[in-house]
């Protein structure tokens, strides 16, 4: 005898269980049914997450936009929307979503980082540096953010600051420091490589 699901909460529970079991496609269908019964930001965010895992990025964007619309006060929904838009190659739209997230939560370091990378993609290296400076201020041990900050300085022609970042990075992430020195293609940075590899 087939068990009857009683309401949207049971579809969500079923979706969670299917995801836990690694059946993301079936979980996605269960969450869709839950959303059809009772549209909600949390369910939309789950659908966005699952769509992104399934590499259905257009769907993920639509679901995260829905979550942000249904709960505009939640910075995480705007961040997730920005993340997916960045993956879709829409940096200007990603920046707008990250900006919305940061308006709600200025301490959201991931949004500063994402905003910095999106500006860098557009060749806006000063704006990228400004955002990435905030990201490393909030997460001072985030080596990859330091690397991108150093590259933003390099592309903006701020070579002394790029060297300063390389030296700072060398203290806790020497591999990324060496990568920054090489990728920066600047004589002052390249001269530091031998010292670090000695």
C-alpha cells in the first residue's frame, strides 16, 4: 500500500532524506512539490542549492532570485544569487546581488570576496582591490583572497602594494605567495621567489 504524503512539510522532509542519501535529482523533485504547495524562501533556497549541485545553473539562478524576493531581508539569499550569477558569467549582475547582501550584512566576507572577483573579471581592478581589502580584513587567514588582492593591485599598477601582499602571504601560505610572485610578472616580486624557496 502506497504511503500518502500529508503536506508540504513532508515533501521537504522527503527531499532532505533523498539529498542525504545522495539522490539529488529525486530530492529536487520533492522540494519542487513542496514549493508548489507552499512557496517559501527556505524551500526556494534548497531548490537553488540542489540545482547548482546538478549543474542546472539557470534554474539555480531562478530559485535563488525567488528566495531573495520572498525573504529580501536575508543576505545569504542575495549572496547565493550573486555566486550563481558569477558562475554563469554575469559579473555585473553578480555584483548587484553581492551589493544587496552586503547592504544587509556588511560582515559577510564571502560577498566581499565574490564582489572583488566579479570586478576583476570586468577589468575594474581598483574596485576589485577595494572589495578584496575588506574580504581579507574580515578573514585575515584567507590565502586565496590575499592572492587575488595582490593580483588586483598588480593589474591596477600598484606594484609596491602587490609586493607587500606577497610578503604577507609568504608568512602563512608560501605556495600562494610564490604563485602571486610569478603571476604578477613584476621584477620586484620575482626576485622574492628564490628567497622563499631557499
